[in-house]
């Protein structure tokens, strides 16, 4: 099962490595991990996405909660959440393909951020499924490079 774990942690050196090490010890592969400051510069939010059984993830989350630098932890997997991923993608262009690629960007609401003689680059912040759809649609045109942030998420509502 896919789990999206949100952890509030102290913003200090070594925290990211220590968190990743806990997952490694439990033999759980991290599919994506994003970390950045929150509204408080001394606190960061980590969003860790993994594919693992509920029991295994429960063991890991209990261990993580006991770490001194963890201020709060929540498994968002069963919650209504808002999630986004940012992708920057560079695609090969030819005079014949430019208009078709621009139409693809328009359909996905991706923003063009650079254009050269042989490539065009765009960015998209969207749910992971939409990001994956853009990548699949552009693949036949020749993706030269891409970079994805990994998922970021917050639970919906007032809580």
C-alpha cells in the first residue's frame, strides 16, 4: 500500500539522513522525499512517500516518533489531502512539432519557462497523476531531461 507520511522536524543538519536511515533499517524504499521549512524557520516539514504494508509502516512511524528531533508525525494515507508535485521538463522540438508541443503544454496547463533552437522547457505543479500524464504525452517527442520534486502534501480542512 502507498503511504504518504508528513513529519514536522527540527530544522538542523543530519535530520534528513537520520530519517532516511530508519526506512533503510526496515527495508522500505522511499519513493519520494521532500523537505523544506515551514512557517517557522526552525521547523521543516518532510513528506515521505513509500510503498509498504501497513504493519511495516506502523513500525517505522513508531520508531520515528521516538526520535528527539521529530515534533509531529502523521500518516496522510487515509486522510483527505491536498498534494502537488513540481516537474520541469525539456523536450526536443522541430519546426513541425513546436505547435503540437505548445498545445500539449496548454492542455496540461504547464508554463513554458525556456525555449532554445532545439528544445523547449516547461514547468507544471500538479497532482502526481497529471505530472505522469504530461511525461507520457511528451515522451514520443523526445524528452531531453526532466526533474521532479517529489510529492508535497497537507491534510485538508482545519485540522
